[in-house]
C-alpha cells in the first residue's frame, strides 16, 4: 500500500527597501519541515488599482537527491493560490494553471515574470510596497 505524506512550506515575505515605487520586493525565508526545499528571493508586484490578484516570484532550491515538486499553495492574504505558467500563444503571452512545479534533485527552479509563478487571487485588502504576507506551498512528499 502506498503511503502519501505532505509537507508544508511557509514563506515569510518581508518588505525590503526599494527605490522603485512600481514594484514590491521581498526577501523570503522559506522553511520545509525536512528543510530539503528552500525558497529564495521571493517578491511580488502590488496589484493594479482595479485588480485583486498578483503574481509571486521566487527561486526554489532542492537540497535533496530526489526530485521534488510544489503541488499547491494557500495564503491567508488571498482567497486562492494557483501555480501558473506563461506561454506565448499566437504572439500573446497568456498564463494558465499547472498542476505542479518540479524542482530537480540538487537543483533549482526559478519562478520569474514571463515564466512560472505563483498566482494569488482575491487579495484581502490592498497590499502596497513593503507589505508582508505569508504563502504556504505544498510539496509532493
Ligand atoms: Cu498567473
């Protein structure tokens, strides 16, 4: 019989001093229960004035000899968290949900604008530059 375990990663995103008022930058401490996967350099853009969604970008590092994947997420700061990718479809960049984001053994996966990202929908309040929020990412272990 196959046993499935789950682990939760919690990212504490802290506002950092920035000269660019158009973007929010965060430093991230992301801790896994088994500390095999860590996240670095997490940041997000403040949502557009009429929007309640934003993308979260970070680097996932896998310090284990086994392939890992992020399979979902949640946050008290948003109604819904999805894993997304950007794709060029007929000259238009469109984003679509993906079921998981792989992190190779002893490797890393970069989530960045124009590529993979974590999408936050239904943001509570109006986050601004320097704000802090916590996102929990779920691993496939
Ligand atoms: Cu997206």
